[in-house]
C-alpha cells in the first residue's frame, strides 16, 4: 500500500495488510488514553466506514462483559455487508510491547466474539513506540 492510495480503497486480505492499515491510521504513534479501535472489514476485503472508538478505563472486562461485547458486535453485524469480519487495535500510552494486561484484555474480547460467532482478525497493539500483532494462539497461551 502506498501513501497515495485512499485507505478505504485498499483491500485487507492478510495480517500484513491489516497491520499496514493500522499503521496508516495510527502513525505517528503516541497515545494519551487507552482505546480499543474496532473496524468492520467487508466481505470484499475493503474496510467499511464502521470504525468504533471505545475508551478503555484500564479495567479488565469480566467474562460476562466480554460475552456482551461479542453479542454487541453480532448485533452490529446486521448493519455491515455480508461476509464481514471485525478487526481490533488496542492503543495505549507507554512504551514497549504487550503486557499481561494487554493480552488478558484482548483474549477476553476475542473469546467473547468467538462465543457469539463473530469472525475476527488478528488483533494489534499500538503503544507510544511500537505497533505489533497479537496472534490469538499466543494470547490463549498467556492469558
């Protein structure tokens, strides 16, 4: 993806495509609050205009809240194109890669989506100095 291609016109077919999308959206890195970004990717692999910003109060969701989040996205799925899937990026202030709290938060939310039958992509984390993928199998081992 080059800098002249509109971000909404660039297909997201691979984890590398998704990471490039998040980089274009989030750089330059640097965050004052924790946020969960939620993106719908259409069945045609194009990002939809649906981008949610959920402010993170620094509290881990309970299992019930994670299930409710999955149910919420299942409800929203009726408003996005057929075959859509959901992508998440957790952004937070601070330096370095994922912490145990980051992994637990993301693992809980992805598990809630799986319980609700909501298809998801590899989750990404952005901090003040890095943007990295958080593959689900890694999350499941560390949570």
